[in-house]
C-alpha cells in the first residue's frame, strides 16, 4: 500500500516538474510582443510560486476580505474566541492591517511585511496552525496611492493562502469589492461567509448564483459572529453555521493540510497565469496567421512570375535540345528500320550538304563546300555553348526590383501588425533585399547544363522502352512489308507463273512518295512526343529552380518567427492542459477558489 507521505511527495514532484517546464517556456527567446508579455507575467508568477514553496511548512495565512461594515473584525474575534480587534458595523474600523498569531509562531518564515502590520498574539487553539490578518476594506474612499488602505490590502494579498470573503445582505452585490476579489483571489483558497445572521435575511442562494460564473463555491456559511463569540466566552461550543465554519478551518487548515492547501494554491495560480497568457497569445495569433498567409502569397506570386520567365528563357534553345534528345534516342535504339529513318531526319542538313560534293567539278569548289560545312559545324557548336550559357543565366536569374519593393511593403505591414521584433535593424534598402535574394539563388545547383543532360538521358531512356519502339517499328515496317510483298509477288509469281508484266514506274513513284509521307508522319508523331516530354521537363526544371531559390522564402526571418510563435502557442497549450489536469487531481473540494476555464473540459466537449 502506498503511504500518504509517498503520495504527497509524488504530487509535489509532479508540480516541481510542471514548474520546471513552465520556467523553461518563460525563458526561451521569442521575438513576439504577445509572447514577451506572457513570459513577463509567468516569471512574476513563478517568483510567487517560489515564495509559496519556501513557506511550505509555515502556518497558513488566512485573511478576511470584504466591504466596509461586513463584520470582518467581529468574525476574527469570534474565530479566535476573544476580543483582539476593534469591531464596527457602520464605518471602517480597521485602519491598519492586524496580524493575529500564536505566541509560539515564527513569523519570519511567513515572509510578511511585519513593519506594516499591527501584531496581536493570542494563545488560541485555532492559531496553532494558522495566522489571521484582519485586512482593510477594499471599498474605502481612499485611492490606491502608496500608504493607503487599498495599497496595503493589495500588498498583503500575495502572501495569503486563504481568503475569508465576508458579505452582508446589503453588500454582496458590491461591484468594487468583487473587482478587488477578482484581482487578489488568484492562488488563494476562498471561504464565503454571510455575516449579520442576527438581523439580515439569508441571501446565500442568490449570492451563490452571482458567484457561480467566476468562483467555485462548495459551501456558504451564514453566521452570527457576536453570538458565536459570546458562546465561546461562556465556555460553550459555537452552534449553527459558525460551528461548521470553525470545523472547516480546524480540519482543512490544520498542520497536516498545509502542504495540500499551498499545493492547490500553486496549481491555481499557475493555471490562472497560463490561461491568461493563452488569451493574450490567442489575441495575437490572428495577425501572425495573416503574416504567414501574406508570406505564402508573396512566395507563390513570385514563384509563378519567376517560373514563367525562367521557362521562357529555357525554351529559347529547345530546338537544339530536341536534336540532342533525338540523337540520344537513336543511339539507344541501335540499328533498326525506324531508327535509321530518325538518323536520316536528324542528319538531314548534313545529308543534303553531302550531296553538294557530287556537284563539285574541281578542287576550288570542293574547298568552298568544305569551308561552308566547317562554318555550319562552328555555328552548331556556338549554338550549343549559347544554350548552356542561357541555362546558367537562368540559374542565376535575379528578382525584379519592383517585385522586391512590393513584397517588402506588404510583409513589413503584416510584421508590424503581428508585433514581431527583428533580430537586426529592419532592411528598407532594395539592394539589401537583392543581396538576400542572391544568397538564396546560390543554393540552386551551379551546373544547370548537367540538369539538361540528365533530362535528355532520362527522356531518351523513357522513349526507348520496348513498347514505344515496338509501336513505331511495327507501323514503319508494315508499310515496307506491304511494298516488298507487292514487288516480290509481281516479280516471282505474276511474271513467272501468270506471265504478267512487271510493275512500272507508275507503281514505284507513288510508292516512294507515300513511303516518304508515311515516314514523315511517323517521325513527326515521334518528335512531337519527344517535344511534349521535353517541354514538360523544362517546365518542371523551372519550378524546381524557383522552389530551390525560394526554399527558405524571401523573408526567412519572418517565416521562422511565425513557426516559432506556433510552437510557442502549442507548448503553452500543453502546459495549460497539464496544469488543469493536476489542478483537478489535487483540488480541495471543501474550499472554494477562483473558477478557471479548463482546457480539459474544452477538449472533452
């Protein structure tokens, strides 16, 4: 069986681990105004948590809280069992906070500003486990200047573990008191007490409904403090709701319950801070999402424009690459009837030029023809070098100044709205943006000509597969087979066996013409297939070049900032869920507290 002490240590270890994670979240660098505001709040809360941890074994600090004339001092006297503060019902009596403690209580461990308190020591049983502070009224007519009652009250609330909120039939709807309670209730247990039971009606039902939306109210006490004090002074045990209140304080706030109370206060305070931070980050998330969308839109717009211009540059030398592709295909096919026709088509210019050699009548004409062929060859080599240069130029294609200015203005407007702070002074010079763009461009493959060679080899392999070759070879050989069959049948069968005349030129000339047309049709279909594939690959290459150039975005700093903010919000959400789970696990049912919207409940719904 697990001992209660081990269970308590396990609970404290979970809270310690949560505190460590929250501190790491608050210390991580984030250049976002909403995040910095949230981190500042969490760091202040963690300081308060550390104070609670230091006072873990110290007596609990119980403070009365309520409007003027609600019987706070009278209730304190009744709880202690003797007169220790001055009471009054119609006007504020407590001018200076009064600390009521047992003579043996070590007050230094409480961390209270003792020089601002009036100390009263009483040897009461209740004071062995707690100290009580009779606080000034929150609805005083004084302002909140330094030294005022309201300022003293606000300075004391962070040290309190339990607040006894007193009210009456006339005061329970006081908006000012409720506002002050809302500001000071974080990290405190709450006990709600309606006083003046000797003269007021019981309004606990309506009061509970009023408090329900903002506070957890497990119980409400309706007490007559004067009667309870008189009963104790007479040696009697207090009766009614005051007896129940006294039992709650002696059992729920006993020495054995100190750790549980402060543990619940730590979780309550931490969850309240995390939920508040989540509200701030949610408010700032909208402009961040708009910035992220603007960055994506700018990248898409620039990529579309750049891809179109790159593709047009690359396609200027498509004819040369088509000839190289056709040559690679014929080399892959080897020697077949249709590949021979493709070779003739690819070398048609050289073939026509070779016929001119037959027209040469002397050495001078042959030299002139050779010079012409040499010039043609040099021109082809120059075209090849120009094509490679065009690819290299496309690989270093820069962004237009107008595009950079437009992108800069749009993005900077969203950056300011999102509240991001640059790591370095903002850049407003287009030349600096151009340098940044060129740095992104250098990430692209330097040897763009090799990319074209890879495309040609890949397309040659794709168009040299057996079913592609078989299809074109079949249709090309089908016509040749028909002509050869027709000629062979006429020569061997019709002329020898049936004594018919041989075919004349009326057959051979049309057959040759139709053979030329048929071959040209098949070649056109095949080259069209190659051209379509080459155009698609060039379009893909242009997109890859642009994507590589804009892989980190034109404004990588802000894209990283958007990603960091999303991770920051996700981490906060996880911490809120864990804090809520621990708070529900270690909640103190008999004592109330400030109601927090639970992330767990929202997830379940």
